[in-house]
C-alpha cells in the first residue's frame, strides 16, 4: 500500500485555506440578497475578502480549524490500521506547518497535545465500499458552531412539536433561533431524524458533505429542506446575528430508523467557514484538485497519470491572443476589459487551461458540454509561456504537446502540460459536471472561455516542471529509428 501521508497533508491544507466553490457561491448570492449599506452586507463583504486572501496566501480561513473529521471509504483489501496512521501523521505535519491550530485538549488534565493528536482526535470513520478506489472526505468543524448544535426528543411540548415532519420543522427552527449569530451565521444545517443519540449526530454531520443546494432524494425530505430554509431565513437573524436576509445557507436532512420509544432529532450547525475537501486515490493515479499548488506540480513527473477535479477554463486561439494582446503585452488593462481581467486572474491563479473547442447545448437555460476533446496545442506556443507566467497557470491540457518555450515556462514557474486523449470527446464531456459561466461569447462557441467544473478529468503528464518532455523523447527516438530504416 502506497504511503499517502503527503496527499493527506495536502487535503488538510486545501480544506483549511480554501472554501469550496459551492459555499463561496452561496455566500456571494447571499451578499447580493442583502440591502446595501447594512451590517449584513458589511459582514458578507468581509467574509468574502477574507476567503480570497486566505486562498491567495494559503493561510487558514479561520483561526479555529476545529476538529478534523475524516470519512474514509476504502476498497476491500486496504488496511485501516495503516490508513489511520497515515492520516494521524498527516494531521501532525499539517499542525507543524500551521495549516491547523493545535486543538486537541485532554479532557481530564486540560493539557493541549500540541499536535492535534489525542484519543479519537482527529475523528476518523472507516467504511469499506464496493468501488475500486479510495475516497477520503474531510470536514473541519469549528468549536463555535459545534457548540450550537442541538438534540431534541419528540414530542416536545414547548413548541407543540409532535412525532412527525411538522414537529421536526418546529424544533429545527428553534435550534436556529437559539444559535442566533453564535455559530458564525450564516450557517448550514445538517439534520438527522431518528437514530439513537450517537448515530443521529453522526448522520447529521454526514449531511454537511453534500453540495449546497443538493436536495434529498426522498421527496418529503426535499420539500421540508426547502421549507425550513425559507423559514429560517425569515427569522431575520442574519450574518453574525446582526440582522439580515440570510441566516442559513442551506438545510440538509436525512432520516434513520429509531426505537418505538424514542424520536431524536439531531442538528449539526456548520458555520459559514464550511471547510471541507475530498481526496480520491486509485492505485497509480494522482488526484489533483484545482487550484493546484506549486508543491503538487513539482512532485509530478512525465508519465504520471492524473485525475483533475475543480474549476478550469477552456481557451484556444482567440482567447490566448486576447489575453496576451489585451493584458500582457499592452502593459495596461483597457478600462472596458478590467472586469474581465479580474475574473480571468481569479480563475487562472493556480488554475488550469484546457485547449478545447467544445460542442455545447443549452437545455432549460443551462449549458451542457456534449463533446469536449482536446485541440492541437502547439498553435498556442507563441502565447502560452506568457500566459503561464502572468496568470500563474499551473497546468495546460491539450493534445500533441508544446514547444521549448512552454517547457521553459513550466520549469521556471512550476507548471505542467497534460495530454488528454484526442477524440475521447464524449468520455471527457462526462467529466464536465457543470458549466459555470462563459466569457467572450462573441469569439464564437469553440473560441469562447468556458468556465467548467470537472470531476475526475483523466490526463497524462507529458511535459513536467523538471525540463522533460515526453513528446521530445518520442520524437528523438522515432527519428533515430527512421534514420536507421532509410539507411541514413
Ligand atoms: S464558528 Fe466557524 S467561523 Fe466562527 S470562529 Fe468557529 S470555526 Fe471560525
């Protein structure tokens, strides 16, 4: 079994320093719903500024990095003893590197262990599953929001709450009212109906791994999630409890079987700093989450198989020409293009460019990638080195490889070129799980910048940051054979 300790360290770093895009988007939408000039907008502006700064500096989003809670889904044959040790080692290293604050306190002596290791600390839950790969989910659960979690026994006469979904609704709203701003609202509610006192809280925390906005597959629970979300926000508690239109960012429910005599309702409250991350690992495959750090890029070598998840931009001829001529060589951003420039800077910092002219379809107002294979990359050789340097791009995906100037830029600025499989357009389109935006549609569909979220996008490192190009190696070898064959 491979040593995954460094991958776990990276998972912790990402979770602690970079908010997932669904959470950040929900905060941005909340900001737009608040009235201008109110404490709510001031709070949300500060939160968003803080999130951007933490990402840029790779520093913790909040000083309380909480309890690291790991859910490990492993295939048959993996050793949980080895995985537990690697995860614990990674947590100690991440604490040493100041990605985590030392938070593990001995309940008897009051002493802090100093390295986030203790009895059942970090919290690790193992589940064997039928898949052939490892998946590790991590949640960093802060103390302030953990303290405002609540468990109820139904019926509860205080609220005329019976043993039914309306009773559930009433006590969840009570939990939100009681929390006020103490859990750093706006919060996210993970709720479990039923179970026992222990299993209910565990299931309620598991809900916090669902993407925001994803509704329960059980229709009655999906409807209740919507209703509680609407009503909790009518309470007007607002960001940090200072009043406003957004008290919760989402509500996610699940139900467990229970004893006839018991009806527990468990609420886990998560603050706006909803730090979670996922690592997936298949033997021999390296998983990268965008944005990618230079450290991760420098660890890659020609021939490595990678799987990318996160948000990337497509860009080909017109888009590269535009970036270089409008922003890099012009030395001055035209005022009309300032907003576009800021967007590109944010999307490409630590990001990925995909040389692709996709086939897209609009269905019910939403874009969907239908075919999305790579285009020939060498056309961008005249632009790519400058783009990599200026925007801090960490990976370029395409086909056929690139030239010596891009290879030099990969060495100098810590980037790689990744080969996607040409023609595998449908397979790759399936890895595009969401089209988030499109910029410069006036360039035409194939040439516009498409901002897409991908999951497990497959590619191979063919030019690395150590000066090696598989394309050059193959060309040199095949040229030698060619010479031999023609008797040169
Ligand atoms: S509740 Fe969350 S945001 Fe507030 S201090 Fe704790 S971890 Fe930080």
